[in-house]
């Protein structure tokens, strides 16, 4: 039973990845033709390296949680 689902999930993931790659390519081409400065992929990927501990501490602080 799990094998067909795993094959389906793998293929669906591959297809989604190809679709997103194509969208990125088309968006970058259109931006280049229209004189756009920033690439789409640059706007959706993080620009800075954030330490996992810093993210955890920030979430705890913003949520008002107390870790014991």
C-alpha cells in the first residue's frame, strides 16, 4: 500500500518543483525585458544567515513564553 503513495508523492513533488522553476525563469525573463531590477527568487529567499537559536529565542520572546 505505501509504495504507490510514495511514488505519487515523489512525482508530485518533482512536478511542483519543475513548475516553480519554470515560473521563476519566466518571471526573471519578463523582469529583464521590462527593466526590472530585482529578481523574483531574490525576493522570496532569505538574504541573511539567521542562527536557529536566535529564531527560537525571538519566537519565545514574542509569544511571551517562559521556558523552564
